[in-house]
C-alpha cells in the first residue's frame, strides 16, 4: 500500500510540475525568461520593416513571425509559437515511448527542464531541436532522406545552426555501409571538431561569427565554477558506467533504427567527443562568453538526449533519476537563481 501511494504521489507531483511549467510558457512568457526582452526587440524590428528575402541567422525567425503572427502583438506571437512547440514536444515524447506508465516526478524533472529552457527561453533552438526530433519518428523507414525530412532539415538548421551537428550524426547512423563501431567513432570525431571551434584560434580561422568570439569578454574562472563544470563530467561518468554494465542500445554491436537508440548514441558519443576537446580550451586561459555559451548549450543538449534515451529505456533506474535531477537543478539555477556565480 505504501508503495502504491508513493507511486501515485510521484505521478501527481510530476504532473503538477509539468502543468506549472506549461502555465508559465503559455500565460506568463516573461517570467524567468532572460531572453524575453531580446526576442521582443527582434520581433519589433521584424514587424516594423517591409518584407524582403535575405539570409542570416535570424532570417528564418523573420519568416516565421510573418507566417504565424496573426495577432499583431509580441505576446500573441509567443502564444502561437508556444502552442506549436508544445504540440511538437508531446508528439516527440510519445514517439520516444515515454508513456504515462513511465511517468514520475524524476521523469518530469528532465521534461520540465527542457520545456523551461528550450520552449520557454531559447525558442529558436527549441523549435529547431523539436523539428529534428520529429524527423526521427520515421528513422526506421528505408527512405529517411525524403522531401519532408529535407524540408525539416533546412528549416531546423537555418533556425539555429547548432542543430546541424545532430542532423549530420543522424545521417551517419543511418548510413548502411558503415559498421556500428565506425559510426560511433565518426560521431566522436564530428563532435571533437565542433569542440575545436570554442578555441579562439580555430573559431577566428574559420570566421565563426555566429559565436562572436572576438567581441565577447573572457569569463572569470573560480574554484566554484571549476567544481560546477566538473559535476557535469561526474554525472556523465556515473550514467555512462552504468550503461556499460548492460547490453544496451549504445553498446550493442548493431544499431537499431529507433529514435531512442539514435538520441542515445548521439548523446553519449557526442559528449565523449565534444567535452574533452572543449575542456582543453580552459588550459589556454578562461574562455570568452561566446565560446562559454557554445560549451554550455552543447553539453546540456547532449545531456538532454541522454536523459530522454534513459527515460525511454531505463525510466526507473537510480542513475536515470540522478541525471534528470541534475539537469533540472542546472536549469533551475540558470533561470531562477541567475545571480549565483
């Protein structure tokens, strides 16, 4: 009886948390949202100028505003976009086989963190990631490269170029002529190359103005920040070691064509490739805000992938609960306690 009550309370607690986050997204979009004002300025710039076709990192946002903005207000645009992203989110969650039976307070922590950060705050990247997730629903089909997925790729990558790495990883995993071992190695190499771009030398060499490496000041490092970043490595190590003790989707000789298998492989092997190379940049002096932003986004995105994979495959695992709790605490500190350094 106590076990049943515990499960019921955990289920309802998780449901209340999800509902609370959705309420904030829909009815109070400025709450705990450091990017709200920035997007409002962009919205006003877009709506106050005549339409013209151009290409830049905000071009797709321009077109998106003009397509879905039927209210003529920034709040109305956010509301419509929120509904679109929420519908995509719950469709994606269903495709990952994250059912109500697997739902509990720990599962809701990771899902709530994603909703808060990617749907509530980082709306461009959130939509871009959700479109990539959406494409994975047909990953088991022979013809993954279709008109639909090419369209999704173009919209997703132009909305936020950081998602290109996930699309490339998907194509690698889907390619039949590569062995599973080679595919995983290629993902490690691919993310290692991305890790190199946080180094000012390589970033400036390829004129990576997206991260504005030259214009940002250096981040001041401290003992607390070092421990903060080390905690990411520690959590990953715990989950990865737990994964290695079993015959799971990320260490099987063959890679199943399932969405959860794909995000698991990209999450784990992407982390292994990106983090060590990116971490080496710290030995060359403290990273600037541009490269620091890239590191944080990429690491957290990879942890989200690992979390969703673990929720799908091992939702009741102690290590899955630890990972989900850690992700939520990171996002909570970022949005609710931004003054803590």
